[in-house]
């Protein structure tokens, strides 16, 4: 068996897939670094309280004695490291999800071909003796020796184990820990989330997976160089050890240079044309993200003991006089406007809202930046409001307007699909942890949609508008964060 495999060169499909994998792995690592920069603190606990992180990549202090928001904690990342670099969480995520789709597809085809062609014997150990043999190889390398040629069948035991682990363990581990951070998946499968220790632990594990991948790449490349760069490149690039090493090294390094140039140019392009990048990459991501957003339902039901002792704030509270007056009078003059494509437009006072049958839920809030926290929310199910106002048949979207401003000084608004309003845990919340909703968390009323990312849950609600098209609103992307920060409209991941 061994001799047969040793004779196998690298078939063309394997070499092409190796290159595709390299391109997308690089994009995933780069965009992953971008995403970490948006909230550069990693936790093992569920509450994301500053100071309890096990690792951070920021020297920014936590402001004391004033309200601060988590957007202030973003760290720009150099485009040498991150895709596309700077403070670009939205675009970084587009690159990440875009790459995931092609990386996973490539991986699946690879595994299928591996088994279909018999090449699997390269990777998958067929005897327990691989472990002592691998240890032996490890000792050989660590004492600065190179195993004899006879140890490679075609890989040496340590190499074979490492490759098999990366393909069959590390790859799936990254997919699982990535999925474990999606609010839609977590809301649909709370037990899966618990298994990973919650979203923060999933994020930390995902990051450790990234480090493991980087470590693998460094060792892998180093060994390719040490154990015979020319012949190895000959196999990787041309498929066989033909003795055309110069050509192989030339082609190999040339292709690698092209890949790096592509990273640089595509990052530069997406920073120069963020809207185009959002639409182009987002159009592809949509295939992955939209089903998650639209199919999942929230079954979250945390226990009171899970409630976060501390809950981060994002988004600046309203600054205008109108809201200040409302607030000064304890919101007695507050009215929530319900308008647009409805049978019965209306104005609801707080007293009218309080008179309706409320619902309570203990759920996890997931900010797109990466932090999360658990709280108990009380409010009116949106289904109840729908029954009262009766949306017209052509109503497809619901626009939530607020009293606060986004980072460009426009009204903060977000658009949600009408279908999400039917979800059992979509409520207009007026209490948080058994207290009236605190000012910084969106008093007097905010939205909760428990399968979505936090930016969709508009605080300081002013009006709810039913519409058939959101494209004519402002920049037409479906919300403040989509307009100004190029986030995706489907916020399930
Ligand atoms: N009106 C308004 N609502 C908003 C925001 C905002 O800036 N303005 N920020 C959103 C974001 S990004 C998040 S993560 C949550 C934060 O909710 P919290 O401050 O209660 O934690 O509110 C969302 N709702
Ligand atoms: Mo957020």
C-alpha cells in the first residue's frame, strides 16, 4: 500500500484545491483579524464585562464617570494584517462570510475527491502505530534532524497526523465555533450554544482556532523549506518530483505574490468603494445569511441566575430638546406612532402599552461588534400590535424610527422583515431586569428581536412604519448601520 501511495504524485485537482484553500484561508484570517478589532476583548464568561477578559488587544481605557458606548472601543487594524483594514467591521464581515462559502465548498469537494480517488490514505491513519511513530518523528525534528526519506509514505507520521487533524478536526472546529456566535443559530438551538459555553466562549475558541491555524501554517511552510524546498515545490506546483525545481519554485513564488497582491488590491478597492463592496460581497453572503435570518425562531429561556450583572451600552442617547422634555416629565406625553401601510394608524401612550398583556423573556443580546449580555425583558409582543393595527397586504417591511441620531447625525432607524414581527420573542420592551427600561438602554420603549444582532433592536423608539419598500429611505440599504457602516441587512449571524 505504502509504495503505491508514495508513487502517487499530487493530482491536478489536489494542487488547484490547495491553492484555492490558501487564497480563502488567507482572506478568512485577514477578515477575522478585522472582526476581532471591533471589540478587541475575549472572554470565557458570558457577560463581556470590561476587566474580566482573558485577552485584549487594546490599551484604550474604559471611560469612567460618564456613559460610554462600545463603538468607542473599536480598534483600527492595519491593512497589512486585516481585510480590508482600518475600522471596517461591516466590510470585514462581508469578506469573512464571502470567503467562508467558498472555503467550505472547496473543503467539501476536496474531501469527496479524497475518498473518491483513494488519496485519503495519505491523510487518514489506518493504524494506532501512527502515534508512537509521530512521537518519534517529533523527537527527530526537535533534536534538529530530518527524518530519513524512508519515513515519508508519502508523508512522515507526524505530518500525516497534523494534516489529518487540520482537515478533519480544526476545520470543523472553526465552522462550529463560528456558527456558535450567530444569534440566529444560538436562538434556535440554545443547547448547542450552551455546549460551547456561550457566545463569548465560542468567540474565544474561534480565536484559538485561528491561532492554531496560523501555527500550523508557519510550521507547515517551514518544513516545506527545510525538508527540501526545490523538490517539495516541484511536487506542490507541478505534481511530481521531475527535477524541474527552478521552474516550480518560480511559478510557486509567483502565484504566492499574486495572491498577496490580490489581498492588497481587494482591500484597497473595498475601502475606496465600500458601498460597491457591500453590495457585491453582501449579495453573495445573502445566500448564506438570509436563510439563517428568516428560518430561525428564538427559543431562548435563560434562568434568572444567568442575567448579566453588567450590561454594555451601544449607541448615543438622544440629544434633542424634544426628547429631553419627554424624559423630564417621565414620558407621560410620550406616544409611539404606528403608521404607513396599516389599516389602523395609531398613537400609543405608555399607559396604553402598560395596559396590554405583557410578555417576559430572559435572552442574550448579541452585538455585531462581538460582545453579548443576558437580560430579562418585559414588553408587548409585536403580534399583538399587528393584530391591532392590521398591516395591509402590500406591507413587507417594518421601519423602526428612533429619537436618537446615528454617527452621521441622521435619525437612527432600522428596517426588519414583516415576517420577523410574527416571531414569539419579538417584543416592544419597556422593562429590563424588572426595572423601567434605563435611559441608556432605550427608554421608554425599545425593540427586541431575539434572532438578530443588536443593531437591529432600535432603542428610544419614536415610530413604527410599515412599508412595501425600504430602498427609498435614506441611503436605501435598510437601516442606519447598513447605510453608514456597510453592515448587512440580514442580521442573523
Ligand atoms: N436608537 C438607537 N438604537 C440602537 C442603537 C443606536 O445607536 N441607536 N445601537 C444598537 C446597537 S449597535 C446595539 S448593540 C444595541 C445595544 O443595546 P444596549 O445599549 O441596550 O446594550 O442597541 C441598538 N439600538
Ligand atoms: Mo451593536
